[in-house]
C-alpha cells in the first residue's frame, strides 16, 4: 500500500528478500546546481519490522565528501511517517542520497512522495538532533550546544536516539564556572501554529552531577506570556528520563522553550533529546495505553548489548507480512492497534526484544495490568521484569494464554526507582502480542492504596506534586482566615447584643462591617510526488545491495 493513493507504487527495500545482498544500498538524485537559498527535502517513509535497520539522508559532492542530514532507525510501526529534511545552501553541485542500512533480515523500508523545494522546512514534529538542530536556537547567559560524547568530556555517555557515543543531543554545561548560580540558558523551538485541540510534547532529558540546576519547559506564546508544562531539579545520574507536557494554545502561535537555571554545581550538565509532538493530550502516569495513538511512554531500547530486535506496532487491517491476531483487544476489530513480536525463520531463535516503561518511583504496591496474545502453537517466550540499578528481577513468565486475549495482573514492590520491561524471546513459530498496558502507581491489584516509599519526585510527577502542595496551603490559609474573621464577628455581635440590652435601643448597626476586607482575585496569564518524479532515479548499489520498486 503506497502513501499517495493507497493502490499505487512506492520504493521498497525488503530486508528479507533473497536477492538483497550487502550491508547497505543507496538511491541517488540527479546532480543539483548550487543553491543560494535554503531548500527542503520532504518525503514519507516506513521503517517496519523487528529488524528494520536504518534510513539515512545524506548530501554528497560526488568526490567522496558526505554529510548526514537526517536519520531514523528501529521500529516505527506499520504506517507512513512524514519527514522534512533541511538542505543547507551549497556553493557547488551536489547530490542527495537515501541510504538503507541493514541491521538484519526481518524488516522493510519504504519511500514515497519525495519532493525538493526551495523554501525552509516546516517545523518537524519529531527531532532527534541527528544531523540537524531542527531550527532550535539558544539564548541566555551561555549557549546550548549540539554535541555527541566524542565532542565533550562532560555530559551523557550516549544519546537517547541511537544509544551510542556517536549520537547527538542538545546540552548546556551548568558548571558554576560556566553557568553561574541563578543564571539561565534557554533552548527555543521555531514558531509553531496554534491548534484547537490539546497536543502533547514528549522529550527525553539527562541531568548529571551534584546540583545540576533546574530544568523547566514552557509553552511560550508569540503574543507574550508563557506557561510552564514541566519542571525537574533532580540529580539524575547517567540516565535518560522521559518527560512530557500538554500544549493548549487555543489557536495562538507558540514556541517550545527549555530553560535551565544554574545552581552552582561542579562538572554538571543538562541535556535534551528526541522531542516529539503528538496531536492528542498526554496520558496520565499510570493511565492505560491502548496503542491506538502510538506507544505512549513505552519505548524499544536501541542498545545492541541488550537486544537485537524490536516490538512493533501494527493492526490486522494494515498487516501484510506477519501472522498476527485477528483483532486487537481495545476495539475488538481489525482496525485496532497492538504491539507484536513475531517468530520467523528470518532471524535466529532466542534473539530478544525489550520494551521499557519510563522510570517509575519506589513503591510498596503498584499494579501492572496488560492483555497478551500467544497462540498455543507458539514456542516463543514472554517475560516481565523489574529493572532497577542495572539488575533484572523477574516478575512473570507467560507460558499459556488459552484465549485470543488474556489479562494478567502483577503486583510490583520496589524500594528504589525502577522500570518495567516486557521481554519477547524468539522461537521458531508463532507471535506474541501486547495491548492495553496499564500501571497504577500506589494502588495494588486488589485496588487498595499503598503507602508510597518516601523519595524525591521524578520529573514526570513533580509538577503535579508541587501543584497539590500549593493548593493545600491555599486551602489551609483560607480556612484560617475564615475562622479568624468568624471569631471577630462573633465578638462584635456579642458586644452589640450586650450594648442593646443595656440601653434598650433598637435598630441596625454596621459596626461589624470590616472595610479592610478585599475580594480574592485569580490572575489568569494570556494564555506530492513519486520518488522517480523527484529526480531520484539513479540507483547506486554497493556489495550488490539491491533497491527495487514494487507495486504495493
């Protein structure tokens, strides 16, 4: 199924094709003349399957020089994604190149509707900072820098996207000698158009060293004013953490702003990576993820030392290559979505795929609920783990399902921060599937609240905790004020009563009126084309790598 009309053609690389040889294949454009203006390469792509590989966009001068402009890797679901790749000004002739890089034999890569236009790109909804800064700009006392581990001695050991030392992120050094205590550094996105519906911004952040400072994320309105949607002040260790916040602009244009305030630390930093904007509200921590609007805050690891394969998102209606359940659990129809992990002869047995939750706070009782599918004939395995401080603690092994979908409830206790891990282990036949994953923090599987272990708030819930404290203090202050006012009035009324009894006078008195009382006020702040038609019809192959056109 192509992107343009659904029954047309697209360029496809089937990693399982017997005719495909070599580690990579390249699709080259016609030579392009020098350009004195910014250009934009737009296209739609698929990266699909447990071993999908990597898709790169590069610029070359034809004499050996190559520059990476854009990259994606891993499983991205059985669906088309829109991409916009900025092409910088060039003084000499150049060519653009799509590069497919093999990571195994069980995936598919596809391209459609490619166009090169002379104008700046629109702001991308997904930015990994690989090859570009996506239009983000820096301001404040010092600059945010576009870095990888090979370019600095301070910062994360790896990026979040690729989980390697070569991967890029944006980072600000918060050492007291560079960013003084109380000084700020801001990273700001290009202007985005306002929308009627609430949207959710997801991102990953890294805070390291003692007293790294504070990180706050704002929706900054172009007309003035800004709204805080996220904040954190913790020393995180060498860990990438997930953060998110709701964007409600009410049709006003806005920018996303990451602001760091120094705290006088030593050898400290704050970094961000993988910023994604999705067209629906954020799910609450612990709320059910139905997979109908993506994977929520669950993610595949790209660490090759941990696994080699990925959990993939699909629906029975869209599936053409794998045996999957006839319907999902949420909707009970072929249009519904779920995560699956196939077993086929395209990859060796016993290879695994890990699906990770965000980092969750210590707990004396949290309930994990999920629905699983595993045919009787399947010989693959599903294990559920609690991952804490690098150690895996087994929670559950799913051997039998016995129905199309079966629900599992697991009580989790942990004295330290942890992640939930779903691990699929490949067999020789069958499929595993997951749907409607939910965890209820602080409530066990019997529905009983549990006393949470005292800990510092994490970035995902610090805003809610702070808001709750503020509301509680305001309520206490209001109650005290009302009590004091009531006692004063009672005293005055008592005095008036005794005075009227002694004098025998009758009538009204306003002596109980307090002219100094004022009303409380709440101030609300202002709130296309086939690739062949785009000049990509020279196919260069390396090591007999083969890229071919098929009818979807």
